[in-house]
C-alpha cells in the first residue's frame, strides 16, 4: 500500500530538484582544481562546516537505528550512539585546529608528514586504498540498506521498485557531488540539516501528542508488562543482564571508539581542512559536538518510545521499520513528504560525502601520488569524477550482498578499531616509526582475516567470537550477529595491533630527526612525548597548550555536553527540575569552553611548512 499522497511526492520532487540545482550552481567553482573539488578551496565558514559534519553524521539510517535500539533495549542503550562525544570534545578543544593547520587535501597525507622514506609512501598508499576501497563503500552500503527500509515502509515501494528507486536517488548524489565536489556536498548538507531538524522535531511533537503527551507516554511505558520502565533511565547499564550493554561493548565503545573520533581524521578532518582558518575549524567542531551528540538524538528517541505504545506488535527483525511507520501514522499530507524528503536528503548528504571522501583518497593519495604526479588540475578533477562513480558502484554491490545493517556496522567497527593505537601514537610519541606502523598493519590484517573469515579454533566461544568459517562453498564472510561481541572484537584488535606498533617501533630505527623537528614545529604536539626532539630544535619550542590544561579543558567541555545531553532527556522524561539544573550547568560550562576555544584560536599562529610530498 502506498503511504504517500500526490502532494507528498510533489514536496519530495521539489526538494530533490533543489539539491541538484545546488550541485549545478557550484559545478564551475568545484571543478577549478583539486583543492576546490575536495576541500572547497579552504573557504568554509564554521556554520557551513559544522552543519555539514552534522548532516553527514546523521544519515537516513541514524533515526532508524536509534529508534530500533530504544525499542529493543531502552534509552540507556543509545550510548552506542553517544559514546563518540568523548573524542569529539577532545577534537573541539585541541585537535580540530591542528587538522586545519596541516593544510592537507586528505587526512592520510599525514603519513608522509610524520614519517619518511618507503614506509611512509607505503602507509599513505595503503591507507588511501583502505579508505577508498573498503571503508567508504562499506559505510555507503550500510546507508543504502537504510534507504531501502525507508522506501519500503514510508513510501510503500514494492520489492521490484526498491532497487530502481534507490539507484535513481544514488544517481542524484553522484550527479551532485560529481559535478561540484565538496562545495555541492557541504551546501546541500546545510539544506539537509535544516530540513531534517525541522522534520524530526515535528514528527516527535506529533508522535507525543498522539500518545497524550509526555507524562502519558511515560505512564504507559511504565505500565507495559514486558518493559517495566527501567529502560527509561538515561544512565548506561553495563553487565550481562537483559537489555544491558555488555562489558565487552562498554570497553569497546567507551574505551576505544571515541579515540578515533578525536584523532583519526576521516570525513570530519576533511571538513576541518576545508575551513577558512583554525578558528572556523574549531567552531565547526563545536557546533557538531553540541548539536549532534547533545541534542540530535532526542527527537528520534521520543519517536521510538511513542512507537512502543502505538505499534507494539513489531517483531525483533522489524524494529528498524518503526521510525518510517511512525511517519506514515502521525504526519499529515505534505509534512509527511517533507520528512521523507529530509530523510532522502540525509541519505544523499551522507552518501555524497562518502563518494567525495573516497574519491579524494583514490585521486590524491594513489593516482596523483604514485601514478601521475604531473597532470593538470583539470585532469585530476576529471579522474575524481570517474572515481565518484566507482565509489557508488562499490557501495551498491556491497549493499546487495549484505544481510542487514547490523552486520555492516559490526564489520566497520571491527576493521576501524585496528587504527586506534597507531592513530594516537602518531601524535603523542616521537619514537613511533613508519616501519613500526607497517608491522602493525600486517598484524592487523592477519587479525582481520581471523575475525572475519577463518574459524581457526573449535570451541563454542571462539566460534561465536570469530563467527566465520569454511563451508562446502569455500571461504566466506559470515559475521556473528551477536551485537554484544562487537566490543570483544574491537578490544582484541586494539590490544594486538597496539602492541605490534609499539614493539615494531622500538625494534626499528627512529625517523629522521629533521623530519621530526619539522613536524613538531608545525603540529606542536604535547611536549612530554617529544622531549628528545625538542632538545634538538634550534628555536624555542612553545607548547601550544600544556597537557594538563588540555585535559582540564577537555573535561569541562565533555561535562558541558553530557550535562546538556542528560538534562534535555530529564526535561522530557523527568524529573524536570533535575533536567533544568543540568541544562543550566551545562550551558555555563559550554560558555566557558567557547571562551577557551576563542582564546586558543587567537593565539594560534602558522608555522613554516613542514616536509611532506604532494
């Protein structure tokens, strides 16, 4: 049954055409050269960069995933979504402006700035290929899966139309980012952010009204026989009980996942590198951290809670269908189309970022670096557009082969955790070497094969943990669907790869001192891990911000975000007095953080270019 009316389709078509229009408008500007196509000519103001980070983080899959977690386990389980706020707060007070100062096209250029010789080249080439061929298509596939769910549940598409329609929407994303590069991506992100914010708030308000208000919602949830009301608690519940986050997952998400957000770069680094200056980069990170982590999830949570009352009959396998079904149930004609269009725009926003981000690796870190170093800028842009199409095809193929979104999420977390320790040590410890990272890379690859493909042991625990094997059809990818073991896999990867990079670095020759001095002059890392290098510098080394003060700033920023996050939840679900107090305290700490960031950025100065190969 079709869920939308003619007016809804008109609204959807109008918004999609407007996104294409933005792409066409920036075609000339985005196609000028590599900097224009991949980092918007380093011209983004903080509000465009920040909303683009939010819009990219909020894909079509995100409200479906959050509402499904609420239905399955309760509000407290959303800490899987909230945990990266720890790293985002660190990026806000320290690493955001550092990425902008680097003036790279991609974050993996970092390898040849930090290390020298063949190992640096190998790491850059591998990291670029890994991001372009594995990570970006993998995440694209996950987002495409969510798009299929929206098409089925909210639009009412029959199975035979789902793939053609999805291809058509992906084609819009290809057209937009292929023509205009990051310019088109970030400015359509701004439109998508406005649409999504307005649409999700309206849906939440209408859903709450449908159940009789917030107090009535809480009362009905507490009365449910199989959902005693404890799941309304916001504090994370860790242990082995029903509906609790496993200890393994708590270690994985709170102990390791957040680190990558603050240090690793990825699409956030792309937005920071595209900012006007360090100040705009820092405030883009501020906007993203406050809005996305402290505020954005609550409308989705409310819709998930309301769906427990209005559509309790959904089975375990259909939990992700709750959000689009709520759109159909409570949104009036026109507004229904607006929200579906917002979700489509969110999908296009995220998928176009992944296409642009992945193609930046293919062009900047593989083609330009190793295959054709002397081509014209127009040639590089042309290759970038071809690479965009290739990224789209790869994501679509993986999406067709994947069983579900959770499987793809598990795969991304497990593979991504291998870079946690190397990503930290590159910044903090002068003795980390390119050869050490190569050793860790080989070890991580072996671990990935064990975790994903080979059932190397014959006992129930390892069978469940590794979740894969060799059957009559040969070697196959088969992840265990037990979400409680995601953290266990992450921990295993982090520990093994971390030990490998430390031992490998100590057993290999230190990097060239001139390179290390140049890196320290530009990046200005914490002094405690770079003292042997600082002693060799011919100029007075001024630590950008002492370690202790940075940790204090980080703690206050994190407290601000968490206070606002929990406070908003308490204002909605009670007790409201506590919620108001937390919001006020969080706002005060946030103001202090803003002043701190302003002062740090005012003292920020550019240092001479350091050594890296284009």
